[in-house]
């Protein structure tokens, strides 16, 4: 993975970072390069994204208000296939089918498979949690921080967030 992707993986659950690297390695063998475009997102950053197409100009890019995205808990990333001229955001490009297939094969949940809002770049690692953060997840964050959320996923957690 490139340095930009690695820097964005530093704030996410270590197992999520490992699975994204595994996905990238498998895709690279097929000639597909991906970049992590987003990892951990603050609630303020989530509020800005949620405002797009609502109270701010632009198209709606998320249906998740602050606290309702696993990005806010370090349990989600967004990726994009890279081409010789930069990122390819067109979900009809064949690379996206492979990204989704490989991402799910390594144990990640793909936003592209959601029924109501197809979020092609989004991959998350939720463990025992539901697909969308609920009150339990929000409470864990407020009382014990991100490590408490990570521990409650049921996955082994390393407190060393350095990739």
C-alpha cells in the first residue's frame, strides 16, 4: 500500500488495517491498485459530509449523521481503485466488482451491497455489532473511548495503533 493509504490506516482497528492490506495485496496480484481515501473520521467531519446536499451545496454523499458511521469508531475505511491518471470513482468500472468481491472474501462488509444507499468505496469491520452503530456502540465510545468499542467487537485488539 502507498504511504497515503498507510497513514489513513493508522487510526483504524488493527484487524481492519490488516484486512485492507490483505485485500490490497490480493488485488495487486490482479493488477488492481487501491488507495485508502478515508479511515477514522471525527464526528465534526461526519457532520460536514452529512450536510452536503442538505444544508450545504452538493450531492448527498452519506445518509449517516455523526455517530452513525463506523468511520467514527475506526471500524471503516473508504477505498478507490487507482489508474495511471488518478482515482476511478465510476462504480461501473470492472475494478469495483473485484474490489467488492475480494473485500468481502477477506471478511469485510461492503457498502456497495447495501440496499438503500450503495456506498461503493466503503468497507467495514463490525464484529458482533449491527451494520449501523447503535446506542451500545455510541455509549461505549463515550464511556471508554475507541478502545472500548474495538474490544467490544469481539476481535482481538492491539493497543498499538501504529501500522
